[in-house]
């Protein structure tokens, strides 16, 4: 059996890719990824048209997608996140069919249950052997976990592994085993390491960010959840990382032995593991080199699939066992609905990722955001797009006060008892608008450019085209 | 979400087990397993009847099955191996429907493709957390790899984990993740450690065994396959282990840096890993405590699923990449067909396990067996049951000579050139019969008691009832 083929063209041909099929990609190489572009370019050169692209995320490095959309090489997109480069073009209406946004948990669930079948999965693999055993832990383009690629590998009709580091058979420390893989292609480079992982992720030095981070840590301390067995997820944003730093100090001071850290993992979470704050890290994606080094060498740092991470299911996921998560927002409304899909002008520049999943699964979902950005208030009457429903959001932390979702009376009392600056979200909105003024209401078009699919599988919200 | 239930009865009820369904079990606890018996007894007590039991193997500890068959609690059996205890009863015709024998590779393939669907999988787990993350590496009943249980977990409609070592969530070093598990039951003991793994597996001291082992090692040396990158599998029988020991000496002497050891893993294979003969062990099952310790602590020793190990598939398996395997036989015929299912009296006392798979996948499949056992010759005109077709068997090694399959002319020449005692299988048969006499032909009944399903999914042979 010979899986190693001479070229990407041969792999595409052998995989039987033809007009109208669905191809899939993972985003572990993030803004350094070469693979999505190289596959679509090759498909375009082979005259293949009307592909449906199911990519876990679309980054700014993927702006060649815009040309492929215009040439009808690509006529459908499903993703969990779309950066502004492609996002703003989508918002201008270049794609006839609305983009389907899912979350990091619902994407693999819908692949697994057959709702969004994949014809050919292209797996960017930082190291692979000639039979397709592959991993993200080694190689010049090492990215750590391959958690988002696993459902693609398991359920796609054909699976093509693309690597720039071919190792002897068998790659013992495989993340995806050969029995899922049809073809292996070796290329010069699957990505640009500078775009794949940050050298280091940095905590904020901004005073506003530090105030928010301090509040966030105190909210967690006051919540009653910070005790032995505590579990935690946070994003890679500067204020979130600062909150993790403050939280670590509290945990060490109080000698609290947490259980696990979850998520996209940064060096700061690795520090907490090494300091004894957690017993393990459950890692679906590595954000920086320290996380990559840790998942490669520390058996307490475990790679998990996106299904295991966050898929909505009767059997649950790690997200469903999470105590506290700190998340961001571009907008939050007075019903606590959060928008992370569009900017304040209505242009697509993000997406849920795991936001919606861990908000739903965690005991305490905290949004941390400044009161305003570029004179636009964070709190609005109604978000432009509901990424995460307000029922799953417990508290908003800003530099100007902490607003608790009225559903969470006990939490509000705990924060008040702890002397924290609790306010209500309407008051916070008004307070902000005194500084910024009341922003003009966004005038949006009447053409749907994207649907946001909720965790229940139904359309949760629709994003319309932008009218200049 | 609460997966931890109070009793096995509750788990069976919640899993919806009713008359006529299929239940599945793995055999990593081997002759120490309590779980198959405890589940069937509970089901019987609950009045459930006509169950189909899909067990990767049935051991002598499972003789209570005989009573369940007689009471029609169990009316169908699928397995890859059946020891003499239940096997002799089956051979006497106690089960109306013929047993279906598969191999360690075809069983998970048929589960995965939906040919043999499982309603409820019961997974004996030496350690598990309350959400069902589980492993065989830890706990008082530690068995090492859970490779044979993985397809059951992935594809069964309901999955019940049964453990005697419940650990805090999350069990970081999981083999089967929680997202496959519906219910978790804690019991006092899932097995008897004395029957699960041997303290040590022993190489033979029998002079005949040592002669065969020495021949076996020399055949490998002469085959042309023993060079850098060499890969190897052997069983846990005394002569096979002695062959591994001799092989290790040759590899160290010649400074040959092999690639991987495969299979059911013994301490002898661990020794070869540690001595540098292999770079990794790919482990679907641990045979002794040293192997369990190694898979728990040595990252070069990797757990693999039975699908990855040996499933027949266009995508291949590790078995398909294997150089040399040493296997046993109860009979081998002049067409090199091997029987490991029945004894010389026609009673079921074994099964393929991985025999058929690695014979098909390897470059060199060697059968090692004494010329006769209890005055019954090993070579016959026609085996009582074809476990592994002769086309996949390359050479038979006995103390009285080495017979090469006529399909393998190059191999025969290599062995002759090396001065090994090459003979042909007909001559070996006649030579043996001069010692033992010609055995009486077995008179078998006309009622099928078992079908052996080949790797192509078709019935490869049928085992009939025994007539006294």
C-alpha cells in the first residue's frame, strides 16, 4: 500500500475531488497556514468549481479565498471564526450563499452526525509518517494540539495529510492514526512559523486592562467556585491573561489545588500547571511556543479532540465540567447576549470559536471587556449578532463596574458581600454613553450574508450585508 | 449531567437493554475478567433474554456463559477467541446459532462499518473518572492497553464503563474519552489480578522449544528482512519468547536498529525496546506486568486501537506494515492452512485473535510448532478448521526441519544458502508420522457450531459439532 503521493495534484485527483464537493481544513496553523490556500489554488488550476469549504477557522492569511469566491471555485463556506480580511468581503456580499457559522463544539458534532458531511479533509500536519500517522507536536511548523482536525479525520470520506516534516514509520506519538488517512503529500512548508504560534503571549500593561483583570480575579475568588478541584479556561487576550496571572497568585497564596485548565492553552496556563494550580491541562489548541513545548513533553498536558472539548451531546464534554471561563466580547447587550462575530460597523471579523460552548457548559461565564472601544460603548440595547445567548452569560466585568446577569442572584450577592463594584447593565450602559455619547444605530442591509447556528442546531441569528 | 449510577442494574436499565439486543465486551482482563459474568448475571436476574454477546474473546473464567446459553439468556455469540471451557460446550452443540469467529482486525472493522452493530458496550475499566474518561494503565486491576475496547466505545449505541478504581475528574491519561460514555458504574472488583496479567511471562526451557526458537531466529536472520527499520511481532508462548530472546541477541550483536514491535506485548518486547532493538512498541494488549508498567511510563510504548492494529481496510493498519511475525498453530496442513480454533479432537479451544490479520499483513509469517503434541502430528492433509489461509503463511519451523511455502521460492533459497535444515511440508509430515503413526481421521458431526469469518467478510470455514 502506497499512500505517499508525489504531489498535491495527485492527491486531489486520487481523492476524487470534483465540482460541488465539500473540502475541510483545520486552523491550528492559524494566521501562518499555507494549506487552505495551496489546496484551493491547486483545485482551481485543475478546473474544479463550486466547492464548499468547511474550515474550522478562516484567518487573514486566507484572503485568496476572496478571489476563489469571485471565480466560483468556492461557493459555500462553513466556519467557526472568520477574521476581518475575508469577513469584510463576505459582509459586502461577495458570496451568494450565506456563510454558516458554528462553534468549535457544534462543528465536529455536525460532522460526526452526518449533518455536514465532508468529501475530502486536508489535514495540515507538522509531522507525519508515510502511512499518515501524524501530529502537531513536532516539526518546523509545530503547532501542538491537532484537536480541531480529529473529527475531520474520523468522518471525512477521504483524508489527505499534508506535511513538511516526513518522519520514519511509525510516528509513535501520533495524534491522528493512519487508519483514518488515505493519502500523504510532502510539501516544502505547510505554514509560516511566525504566524502559527506566538513566541510568547503577553499580559496586558494597559491600566484599564489591569483594572478589569483584577476585578475578574476577585469575582472568581468571591464566586465560591475557587476551591480544591477548581477548573478554568481563559482566552489569549491581554486582559484575560492578566486575570489568569492574578488568579494564580490568589491560588498559590490560598494553597488551592485546582483540577484542570481547559481550552486553547497559553504559556500562562502552563505556568499554572507547573506551579501546581492545576493537575492537568486539556488542550484543543496551543497558542504559543511554551504551550507547544509543554504538550510535547509533559504527560499532564493532554491533547483532546474538539468533540471531547465541547461538542453538545447527551454524553457531555470537558466544557460541560468547567467551573469558570473568562471570555471577550465586541458587544454585549442589556440581555447579556454577546457578539464576537462582527465589529461595531457590522463587518464580520471573528466568530464564536469555543465561546458559545464553554459559556453554555461552565458554571460561571465571565465576559471581560472595556466600557468602550474607539468611543463605541461595549453595552448596547441589542447586539448586531448573537454569538452567545445571554442566558449562558453570568457576569460582565469592565473597568467601570461589574454587571451580574439578573438570573444569577446568588452570584450578585456574593460579589456585593465581597465589596466589589457591582452595578447593573443598564446603568453601566448609561454611564458609558455619558462618556462616549449615544452611538448611531447601525443601518444594515437586507441580504443575509451569514447564519449563526446555535448549539441546538437551529439558526440563532443572521448577519446581514453592510450598507455604506 | 450525572453519568455515575448506583448499580449495574441501574446502568443496564438506563441503557435500555432489552430482549434480543447485542451486548459487547473486551478481553483485556483475560482469564481474570469479572465483567462479562456480572453483566450477564444481572441481565438474567432482570429477566432479559436472547442476548447476542459480541466479546473480543471468551476465556475459561466465562464458563457461566454455558448456563446462560442453556437458559436462553444468551442465544448468539461473536468472538475472536474462545477457550476450551466454553468452547467444548459449544462444540457439543449447546448453542442453536453457530458462533461467529472473527479476528482482532475484522471484529472492529465490522463494528465500525455497521455490519455487527452493538446496542450496549460494557467496558471493564481499571481506572475511570465519573464522566467516563477511562484507561487500563492504572488501578488495582491494571491491564495496560485497552486497544480492543475502542471500537466498542466509539460505535456502540450506549456505552457503560464499569470500574473498580474511580478517580477524580478528569482522568488526564485517558484511553477512551468521556464523549463516548453514557454511564459509569463503580464495583468492588472488575477482575482478579492473578488472571489479568502474568507476573512474568517465561521463555521455554524445553529443549525442543529451544531448538525451534533457535531455528526461528536464524530464519529471520537469513530472510533478508533483519536490517535497520526491522519490525516484529511475536506471541506470548514459551518458544516464541525464546525466539525473541535469540533474535534480540542477533540484533544487538549486529547493531541492528529496528523500527517497531507490535501486538500483544510482553516484557521481552519491552526488553528489546529498552535495549534499542526497537524505537517504539505499538501495543493493542499487554500480556504481563512489565508491559503494563512500560505502557504507563515509557512514551515510546504506545497504545493503539484494534482498528489501528489490524483492521482490513483500504487505509491499512500497523499489521500491514509489519516485517516478521512468529505465530503458533494447533494444526497446519500441506497447503500451509493453519488451525488455531480447534484441538485435534475437533473441540473449540482458541481462535484467530490477531493471527489471521498479521499473517496477511506481514512480509514474513512464520509458524513455530513442535512436530507433534501428545503423539498427534502437527502437519495434516487438511486442517480441521482454517483459521489462517495457507496463502498468508510463509514458513513452518519445527524441531525436525523448516518447511517453506512453495509460493516463497526466494525465501527457500535464502534459508538453504544459510545452511538451515529446509525440508518440504509433505516430507515433514511423513517423517512425523513415522514417529507417531498416522492418526485416525476425525469424525465430525453435520451440524455447524461455528463459522470462521475471513478478512474478506465471507465465511472462510465452518466448525461442526463433535461426535463422540
